[in-house]
């Protein structure tokens, strides 16, 4: 059960942190909040709030900051606007996948019963894992309070993941050799395909048009191609539905990023996250890469690294924990170490220079 998993993970974390501190001498400052990151030439100053409320600064050559993401209604409104669709005006009809997935059953039913007084249909926006987790939760928990249909508005085609070509062929799944197969691993839709439970729900939705185990119908409606008929259909669904659920990813929840002159630095975003390279270094809105700052958590994502592989049809960002634990974080690590070595060398030559100057004066 998840509460037990949480307790085990909590205990495992304590062991891991103790091991890292003991073995590598890393100073771990816990319960501290990074409030701002100021870029000063070749290094960064971090302003941090300690658990007792006091503040201190840390100067560093590189920052690796994976601090999660947020879902905001304006992200959904913007995404719909890009697809020439208008979101419902009322904020209470717009819900996030986080809320739908985490709200206790009683509260979820009470909330949606209110919303579904005049309409028994909902719209889910998105076509990836969150969307299919949300479809299942809505159908399983809300069928009893009248939910009849969910319309899934998605931009890119819905794809399924398979370990091998043979597994896909056995399942009768049609894939494109050029665009859907990872050249490194031979996997099908390695980055963008539905896996695990989302695979089962997605399979049921694509073949039967219902959420498996329920009678709740799901209509998938592609709206990424700009087809006028599909857009009009989707707009009708948005207008008539009881609520719209946002499953289009996250925005990075970053602390304040500032330049030396205290001006804020805005980061450029692309589909699915920040416009970062394979080491997680983002670009500012003028397209300048910020070397030394590495962000690749939820909402930021990593660019596909050709050495690790992906399918050509995938244009999003990589978020999977497996990737972080394996080679995906290596480019970031290598750059951090190179920069650290360079700073060490610089500090050494400066010390040498001061020493020689001192001798000269004597
Ligand atoms: C519903 C859902 C299901 C998922 N399922 C899977 C899955 O099955 N497999 C998989 O591989 N991935 C999955 N993911 C993706 C995975 O959870 C994320 O990619 C991963 O958690 C991102 O790590 P992160 O460290 O960026 O963010 P988080 O895990 O959110 O951690 C962020 C941490 O940063 C801290 N923090 C925030 N702000 C500050 C600050 N200013 N200063 C200091 N600390 C701060 C927070 O307290 C938190 O501890 C899922 C994601 C979601 C939302």
C-alpha cells in the first residue's frame, strides 16, 4: 500500500543521506529553501533560507537544481489557445491532474457531483501518462455519480511502448520503422509510449473506446493538426462539459533567477519543458545558454541524448526517473566536474600569482 511505500522510502532516504555524508564528506543542508540564484560571471550565488528562518549565501561554480514542477491554469489556457481553442471562463471548471489523482474519493465525488449537475461529460487535455491515469481515476470513482463520457483532446498521436519489434507485432500494434523505433535499444516508442498501467488503459481506450473495467466511454479527439472540423468539435465539447482536466505537463517551479545587475532572467520554454540541452543547461529568452546551471527535474526535462537514444517522432522532454538514475545525468555530471577542475586550476594559478607578486615585493 502506498502509505507503507512512503514509510519505506523515507527510511531508505535516511540511510542513503547518511551514507553519502559519511562516505563522500558531502555537506547536506536539509529543510533549506533556495530563494534566489544570482548569476555573477562564472559563478552563482545562492540565497538560502535555513529551517530556523535565518538566511545565508552559498557561492558555487555550478548549480544542479531539480526542484519539481507546478500546474497552473494559465498553462492550460495558453496550450488551448495555441490549438485555437478557448478554455472555460470559470476557474472552478478547470482542474489539474495532480488534484484529480490525489484528492480523497469522498472529496472528489462531492466536487464532481456539484460540477456534473447539468452535464455528465468531462474533457481531459493531454495524451501521455498523466492523462491515462486521470481517465482511469475519473471513470472508476465517478461512474457511480453519473459520469458517462470523457473526451480526450490530444495534440500528438497516442502511442504505446513495446520492448521489442516482435512484441509490438505480436500485439498487432502498427508502428513506423523510421520514426517509432529507438536506434540504440530497438524499443518501440521508448520515450513517448504509454507504459505499465497507462499502457493497459490506453490499449482499452484505443480498441474498445471505454476505460477498462467501467462503462465510461472515451472519445479521443486529435486537435494538434489544426483541422477546422476537429477544432469546432473540440470547442463544442469544452463548452458543454462539466469540467476540463489539465494533463499537459508541468512548469518548473524555480526560485528567483537574477543577473548580476538584479534583473530577472527568464528561461525559454519549448514543448514539454525548458529549452535545455542534454546536460540540462537552459537558455534565456534571448537564446543564450546558461552554462553551469543544470535543471532537469519535473517541468524542466532533459533534451534527448542521441547516445542514450529515443524514437525520432518524440519531440518532448525526458522526465523518467530511470533516465536520471542511468546515463541521462552523465552529461550534467561531466560538465560540473570539468568546471570544478577549471575553477580549481584558476584558484591555484591566482594563488601562485599572488605568491610571486609577494616575493617580487620582498
Ligand atoms: C503523477 C506522476 C506520476 C509519475 N510517475 C512516474 C513513474 O512512474 N516513473 C518515472 O520514472 N517518473 C514518474 N514521474 C516523474 C517523476 O516523478 C519526476 O520526473 C521526478 O519526481 C522529478 O524530480 P524532481 O526532483 O524534479 O522533483 P520532485 O520529485 O517534485 O522533488 C522536488 C524537491 O525539491 C524541493 N524543493 C522545491 N523548491 C525548492 C527550493 N526553492 N529550495 C529547495 N528545495 C526545493 C521539494 O521540496 C522536493 O523535495 C511521475 C510524475 C508524476 C507527477
